[in-house]
C-alpha cells in the first residue's frame, strides 16, 4: 500500500512538471515570435557550418540527416516525420553546385537550398549558400568563411573527379537515418544554434556569386508547385526575404525588453525553459525530481547517527584499568609461597572482572616470584 502511494505521488509530480514546462514553452513562443514560418525549420548557417566540417559530400549528406544532430526540422509532406534530405551535385567550368533536396514521395523532391563552390582566376575558393526563393524569399544568400578550407574542396578541381549523386530515394533510406518527429519551430530555432561552429563567420549579401544556375528547377520544386499559396511572398506579405523577417522579429523582441540573446536566455530561464540542448523529455523531467531529494534526505540524517562517536568514549578499557591499578600495586603482605603465587596469577587470568580477587592475589611487579617466570 505504501509503495502504491509513493508511485502515485511520483506520477502526480511528473504530470505537474510536464504542465509547468509546457506552459513555460508557450511563454517563450509569445516572446520570441508571434508566428512561425517554414524557413524556421532549416537554418542555413547550421547547414554552412556542417558543410565546412564534412569530409566529403557523402559525409555532408549524413550530417544533414543525423538523428543525433538534427540539423533539419522540415516536414513538407506532413507525414509526422522529418523529411530525408538528399545531396545532388552538378558542375560547370569553375563552379560546383550542391543541391539539397527534401524527399517528399515517389519521384517528388523539393529543393530547399544550393551550395555553390567557386574557384576564381587567382585560385581563391569561395562558398555561398543560396536559399530557395519560395522558402526564404528572393536574394537570401549566406557566404561562410572557414579558417581552414575543407580538404575535399581540392577534389572538385581534379580531372578525374566525378560529381556526387545521392543513391537514396523515397522508401530507400540509409541505415543511419531514423526519422524523428519534428519539433515546434521555436524549439528548433533555440536549439539548432548549438551546432553552428562559432569559429566560422557568416556574411549575408544580396548578390549571388554564381548566376548561371537556376535554383527553382521545375522537376525539383514539387512542394511549392503544388502549394503556390505557401510561397514566401504569400506567407509574409510586404517582407522581402528571411533576413527582413529576422529584423522584424528582433524589433518586436526589442520592444518587449529583449535586446540580445543574453536577454532571451534570461527570460526563458526565468520561465523555467531550457534553451540549450535538446527539448525537454521525460527522462530530463525525472532527474530533477529524484536526485535532489535523495541527497538531501539520506546523507544528512545518517551520518550524525553513526555509532562511532558514541561507542569509543564508553569502552571498558579506560573505565576499569585506571580504577584497579592503584589497588593492585604494592600489597600489604608479600606471598613467599611459590604455589600460592602461581595460583594467584592463574586466578588473575580467569577472574579479571572481580576487583577483590584481583587486588588480593596478584603479586606486585617487584615480587621475586614474578621475575622467576
């Protein structure tokens, strides 16, 4: 019965904590943005970051779909799972274009971004991430600067290099891809920044580096072709592109007293919502409720009640020996009889607790009978 009550209390505490965290998350939604946008679900700075850290294009595709990193939060086909992003490469003269496409169904793909790698006449290599016009608005370009140029860039300019084409398609995914449920947009925006390499710099410009590639190919624009009312201009009338949308959101946040990311973290912390790491899960909710209680209850109560401090002062050795030794030294009559002295010594060993026999029959240290042994 007692265990049943304890389990019911734990379940009640878990439900209470869940409701608290959900309310806190709702407060963050109203503080950071009044609405969400499709472009919130794939941060192009994070894409540029893992592109610079990749070993090659195959590894880049793996990082895009890694369930542990969760760079993408796109679910364009609304099946309740994050879409697989395939990587397709084309090359033309001194430019390599890497297309990132969401796999939506059989022979259905939506291109969400393109990464251009260009080598100029001086041998300088430049990278630019171009957002899809319908998804991020026109002229939304990010130019990353890497302290160390990725090694696989050198393969692009070899005569024997073959462009990378992803072998995966609808219904045929790599074994490492385990689709996860998409998070609310505000959670993704708060958590994806953990995976952005701060050693790189990311510049936004309105000028595209390569004008020979058309990002909106008809064969790879399935989603916005079937949903023309969901283009960026339809979703955000009067807003130029994603950069302008971010500026408007910052102005709204500033009017509410949030001037920088530190203020946002402070507000979300006061609300009880964690902005770093993954969204709060059941395992994370259990840890704060159990560990502090065990440490506070058991340790302070058991250590003061140990028997070591109370047992040492009450041992019999300090209490008996000092009281009996003064009475055993120098008896009034010496025992010259050998047998009596031996009997007294044996009686001392057998009846040590008796104070009368101990003081009467034990010979002194200076006795001749003791030295003969």
